[in-house]
C-alpha cells in the first residue's frame, strides 16, 4: 500500500527526531567524560555538538509546523505531531545540560578530583537508559519498557542521596575542596534533569500511542514514602 504524503512527512520528522536524540545523548555523555577527565578540549567539542542539537531541534519544530499547515492532520496524527514538537524541546534541554557541564569543565581547570568518580558516571548511565526507553516508546510505539523507568528513577534518587552524603563527609574533613564539591553537586543535578526529560518524553509517548495522559514517576515515590 502506498504511503500518503502526510505519512511520508511524519516519517521524515520521526527520522530527524531520532537523529536529534542520538546527537543530544552523544553530547551529554561526552560532557560527562569531559568532566571526568577535566578535558577542556573535549568540553569545547561538546559545546559545538550542543549547538548542532539546537539547530536540529529547530528544524524538527519547523517541519512539524509546516506539516500541520500544509497537510492538515487530524486526530492521532495531530497528536503525534504535537508530541514530536514537545519532545524536540526535551532533547534540546538535554543538549543544554551538556553545554553547561562543558562550561563547568572550563571553570574546573586548575582543580583536580579529590575522589574516584563513581556516582556521577553511574547517574549519567541511568539518564542514558531512561532516555533510551522513552525514545523507543515514542519512535517504535513500544510501551513495554515504560514501567522500568519507575525503577530507574528510584535507583537514581538513592544514588544521588548517597553521593551527597559522601560529599558532606569529605567536606567535614577538608576545607580545600568546596568548589569541586559544588561542581559535583551541580553535575549530579544535570544528570537528574536529563532523566526528568526522559520521563516527560515517555509521558508524551504514552499520549501519542494511546491518546491517554499518564503521570509517571509516582509509583516508587509512594513506595518510598511508606517506608518513613
């Protein structure tokens, strides 16, 4: 069966969105590597990639608006196009977190890590997993792994809490690590925010696929609340 022009344009936008995801994720993971190594040269490359992320996000937005104006989609197609538009912004935000982490690398020049970086790479890995699950749900209409996001968020929360406790313990013993400690906290927050964008994407994926809105990230919060 031949595809309609609307289907052709929607597939084209989905392809751009997939490339945007790959680019934003690459920028974010490279920024984390730059911070781990305090590599100013890599940080500079990350900023260039982040600019590419912004440019591609704008192209997705333009394509969505053009398709709506020219093809006049209705019902599920319009719902999906609006989702593509919102998700392009979510991925743009991930690119901006990468840009900001790269800037922190510049600020940290002349400093050194005072402990092995375990939590931050782990948190970045969790963010990568959550983003992958969310984008698979959207691009492949596959919601089978959505429940895994709840577990990953709970894991991320626990790791972040443990990292903050470890930093606090170091600060009790040393007075020369305040600035680097602040950088650890800020970079950790950017990892959390990247995972938050994954939840936003997953919620939009559910809406695009089912037409129903669902709030994610609540199940394990309720479970944790019951433990206190």
